[in-house]
């Protein structure tokens, strides 16, 4: 593999773009706060208005961090899935991993009411949300993996992902039939996807899961590279296939599960970002692709969020709609332009 | 077998096939042969006779149903994946799953059993890669992506990857399928060169029986009923090629060492 040195400029530019998007995201919002006040709030004595300080530190900053984790994490998860399934169309959303996480959340949110009382509030803590979502993603991934071992056809894997998606929505429909209006509303708002309204506690939990998933991904870098040749070649070069597969599924479940638990199901980022990055970084080396995808995914999500909050107005669009509006055409464009997508 | 003290790979009474839920499906059994260091051995047989199954079993990609496989006198099962990857490299019929790899990246992947957890290349690794590219004439392709290559180039790159793995044994599964006559001859000459000049031990399956007879030291002939192992000349003398295919369609010509279509309608 080529050394990282070749892409130094790319990484510098990406980091710069990310920083710019980060400050842009903090600057724009329904309340207009001058940029100088923002700098003061973070690096100086604090903004001149107490309310600005509060908005920045307890609303905009956690939202920006959540956006970066969401974009970066989902993109890395998408990259891992594309290599693991050796399928350019794989991604957390397409393979039904987000649906799996959604099912976990649905059972928790809609089911908690049935138990009621103190137990319900305990069940709805951020940690239990992460655990059920992670578990849901893990189970769906294991199921998809098991089927993909029987059926080698790459298209069927995607259809199976779709089937899991509809299965999940069916179960959710049944559950919602038996739940009350308030729970239903809670679930529906979750399913729109939202980066805002994250408490610092949730951000820390998210950050923790993100780091854990990322660590597992980086540790699998060499195995991911060998998987590019296919299972048989990878094994002939000393890869322990079962262990690697489990590790990659675990990493994806943690990343996609935790992100989906807090930010809702977010489409297309995980699928599109690795392809966009491959247009610029002409390498297949995961030790370069993982950080590149991470930076670019974070950058793109910050931009999407900046658009979604409709600067200078009090409206906020669902983030899922924005990522789909941007992501779906990108995937179509890539397919048409390159005829065949690579991974 | 007895006169050579240390064959690098020994196969004893091997049976290959698949483990099904309702018992074993044996594709071929009672296979006995050995590979001496620095020899070229060809595996021939009709389609569906079990050549690929044998290759997959030898390379530990599928479990055997019985018998022994010894590499350097040690049972195949007792090798860890990395240990085995340092002894034995493969060239398979399948193409690399990702066509996005550059030729250099692909060949460099062969160094994986020797590199650290990040796969960083040391000067020694780069030397092995350069050697592999030079001997397969793939240096000029270095910067190309796999999707830009022809079948012949791709096969040379696949062999270069196996060479950069730097193993004493190389096993190739039908290395000349889909190639034009020039590339078929090229691959055969390359294998011969690797054996003669670099003391590699090469085992390959093929349908080019006439080329294999001319160029290999030993041959394994799978007929379905039995598996023969000997030098090409001895196999011809004992008429073992006659049973390779149904004799009413094609016939082995002992004098020329090749098959011909029987001119009887």
C-alpha cells in the first residue's frame, strides 16, 4: 500500500473544511449570534449575553458534535459494510441495520408504556436506548451475514436488507396499534431523525460508543485490506475469517446502533460518503480510507445540519430528509457515471 | 516416495469432498502423491472430477474427509493461518473481489503474513514486491487499477501477488483458463523458470494436458476411479492418459503426447 504521505495535502484540506463547517454550523441558527461573540464564548470570557452563552454551550455545541459523530460514524460503518460484504451498495441503512436499531428502539419506547410507572422511566434512559439499538443492529447484521453465506449473489443481500426493513416496519405498526398517543409521537419524532436536543450526557455516551467502534475498525484495517481480494485469498494470507467478521459486525453495530438510537435512522450518508471519498483518494487502503471517510462524513453531516436548521428562521427540517435529498442523487450520479461502482 | 527423504508436501490416502448433513459426499479418494522441493507438478483430469476440490483441500479452504496432508513433515491442521500463509501461497480462478485496487496495492497485499498489524512495508517487503513485479513483467502496470487490466495481465498480477508472499510452495488453480495461446505459454514458461531458478515448488491444475506433459516434472492424473502419480513419460507408458476421457470421442496419441479427436462418426 502507498504511504499516507501521498495524501497529506488532502487530509490538511479536509481538516480545514471540517473546521470551517464546524464554525459555520455554530454561527448559523434561529437566533443570530455574531461570530465574534461565538469566539468569545468558547475562548474568551463568555458572550456578552447570558442567553447566547447558553444557546451555544448547551444547544449548538452538543448538536454540532452529534452531527460530526453521526456523519463520521455512519460513513465508517458504511465503508466496513462495503468491504465486508464486498458490495458497493452496502451501507447501514440499505442493509437494514438502521431498521434493526429502529426495531429495538420501537420495542423499548412503545413497549415501556405497557410496563408503566417508574420502570418505564428507567427503561428510557440513554444507556438502555443505546443497548437495545445496538442489539437490534447486531441481530439484523448477523442474520444478513448468515444469509449471505448461503447466497453469494450480491443483489440478494440488498433485497434481504430491504425485507428486514419491511419486517421491522410491520412489527412497529403492530406495536403502535397497542400504544398510546404520547409514546407514538415520541417514536415518530425519533424516526424523523434529529441531531438537536441532545443533553451532554447523551453526547458523552455517543462519543464513547463512537470511539469504541472506531477503535475496532482501525484494528481491523489490515484484515479489511486483505478482504478486498475476497474471502479465499484473504484466508490464504493468514486471515482468521470468523474472528474478523465478528469484529467488523461488532464495530458496525456499535457505531450504527448508538448513532441511530440518539439521532434516528439517517439515510444515505453511510452509502454515499465512502464512494465520494474514493473519487478523490485513489486508494483502496483502509488505513487511509477510514480517516478520510471519517473527516468527510463529519464535514458533510455538519453541512446537512446547517441546511436543515434553515438559518435565520425558527423552522428546522428533519435531518433525514436533507441527507436523502443530497445522498440519493449522489448515488444515482455515481452509478450512471461509472457504470459500475467499486468498493 | 521412499528414496527422497523430505518431500515438502505429502498427501496420503486423502479423500476430498463435502460434509453434508446426511453424511459425506466423497468426490475423490485414495489420493497419494508428494511434492519434492523445486519441482513442477501438474494436476489433470476431466471437468467435475474433483481437481478444484483437491486444490481447495490442499490449501485448507475446505476440510478433508480423510487421510493426511503433511507440509514439511507437519500436519496441515496444526498450522496457524499465518504460519500456513508463510509456507503456501495460492493463485485462484476467482478475480480479486475489489477491482478498485491498484496493481501495486494488490501485489503488496501478498506481504500480509510478514507485516505488522498495520501492514506497513519494510525495505525487505518492498524488495520482495519489486522482485515479484520484475519476474512477472508487471512493473509497467504498477499504477494501474485492476479494472483496467486484461485477463492475461490480471493473471500475471495474481501470480506476482503469490510470489510477493514469498512461500516455498505455490498452488495454482487452472492458471491458464481464459488466456490466449501467448499468455498460456508465458504462464507455463514462468512456472518453469520459478522452479528451475528459484527452487519454488509449484503444483497446478490444468486442462492443457499436452503443455503439462512437455513441461512438468511430475503429474497427478485423476480419472474418477483412480488417481495416478508419476513422471509424464511413465504415465504415458502405462497408458494412464487413456482413461482420462471417454475413449470413443477422443484418444490419447502416445507418440505425440497429445489428445486427438477420434475420426469415427
